């Protein structure tokens, strides 16, 4: 192939790559939820967002596929189309039926590119279960100590029968039950088929010890088994603690030093830094500061500094790390080892050098033997010719 042809083909590929990168395809609404009713008919208008040159095919897949038709099945550029859905007189499957609506990029088979963009939207069709059936979800956010935590529960009747509910909430610390309460003081309340009920419950955390907790919601509605959900949450305190730190540094040099800390507060804390000091009876010590940083709520972070051990002798030193934050401080004490340069590094360097030398020597010997062999063969050839 000539160089000119290669440049032209490369330019075409670059142009095609740019056009693919600039193409985009989107569809909305992304999710629609519908309760099943025999023969129910409804229309959903979808918006397609793309570039003017993109052609798309509209299609459907999934459950109740025979129930959907479109006002158009082909589009170019951005625009709208309608999905007209008529639910069947009898559902083949109880529970959640998933019907997908797709907009797929149309690819020219002669164009040489086989990759197409495809986006989909989802229609959830809830078909009632026979008898009594309930679904529930629980949510509770982490808070700082003294702030009320709010638990939220949503209950949906997915069965064909009406039912009564009185959801309760249990709070555990580990396996220990701390508190039990009900979302409402009204007692059991009626919930008709397809209907949804939502409850909230405020939890006073002033008497709770900061730490991790588990909330468990229980909805007993007369079905085969109650609907149970769990959600972990945390109660924070204004405290930052050391999780780990560098345990060993090298004498005679400046060493990078890392301190892993954890923020036990729900909110971000700014200006966090550490004052690190090394001491040993009869020996010169040292101290250094880490640059201040911001630590997000309930997150770990690595403070980084440098320990100057240029004039520090080897041995085991006491170390104290004092963290400063929000006009507070916390101290962690431990030990740190100051050692000589690791001899393994020197051994590795020497071993590597020996291997390199032996390799070079082997190559030289091989080439010499090869040259000697060539000369011997040449002399034998000349002798035979004579």
C-alpha cells in the first residue's frame, strides 16, 4: 500500500472516530410505573435527544410485548414518539412485569462501522398477587449525636385483598435490641389493593452512644410472613482518631510519613493536621507537622508529612501523634522503629549487577566461539578446495 493511500485511510478513520464520539442518544422518561387493570389503555410520550444526522429505530422488548404499539417506528434527529399500551384482559405473570422501550441507532451496513448506540426506557407493570401480599422499603439517615434521626417506611399493597398494617421499628446495637417503637400511635390501619402508605418516625439520639446501629422494620399484615427490611445507620461524635501510621523509618535520611485517620463526625471537618513527635531517653528526638486538610464526614483520610531522621540513631522510639481539629485535639501514643538502610536492597543490587555481568560475559564468550567456528570452517573449506 502506498504511503499516500495510508494517510487518506487514516484520515477517514479519524473523521469517523470523531463523528462517533460526538454522537449521543438519550430517551425520557426513563421509568414509568403502572398498576395492572384488565384492558386498561394509556399513552406515554417519549422524547429522544440526539444529533440531527442520527437515525433511530423504535422497538419494544420484555413482558406484555403484544400490548404495545407506536405512532412511529423510525426517527431522525431529536423528536418525540408515542407508545400506546393496552393491557391484556388477563396477565400471564403476577408481580412486577418489565416492558422495555428502545431507541436504537440505525447503522448503514455499507458504512463499515458495526457499532450502534442503543438506549432504553422501562415500564413497570404491577400485577396483583392472589390473596394478601405486601412490599415495603425502609430508609434512615446517619446523624450526629443529639440530632433526631428520621426513619421512613413505604408500604405498598401488591395483593388482591385489603389488609391492615401497623409497622414497627427495632433499633439494634450489634445483636442487642436497644429500642422498639411503632411508626403510628393509631394502631392498625386499612390499606386497599394497589395503594401506598408512608410513615415517618423521629428517633431521639441524645441517649445513644456514638457508633453503628441497625434499624429493622417489621410489617405484619396477615400474609404468609411479615415484610421485614433492614437499614444500617450511624450516630456520629466530633472526634477524629488515628487508625494507622508509619511504623518504621530509615536513619540518616528524610522519610515520607503517613497517618491514616477517621472522621467520626457526620459533617466535613476543615483544618485537620497532626503534630508528630519521637522521643527516647538519652537520644535526640524530633517532631514535625503535617499540612492541614479537610476530611469528609464518616470518611478515612491519609495525612502525609516527612520525618527527618538525618541525625536520628537507630532504635525503638516512643511516638505521639496529636491531631488538631475544630478547636479540639486527640492524642495517640505508640512506638516507631528507626533502622539502618535495608541490607536487602544492597543484596538485590549486587545480585542484579552479578547477573548482568554474567550475561554480558556469556554473550561475549558465545560470540567468540561462534567466530572461531566460522574461521575453522573457512580454513577447512579452503583446504578442501586445494
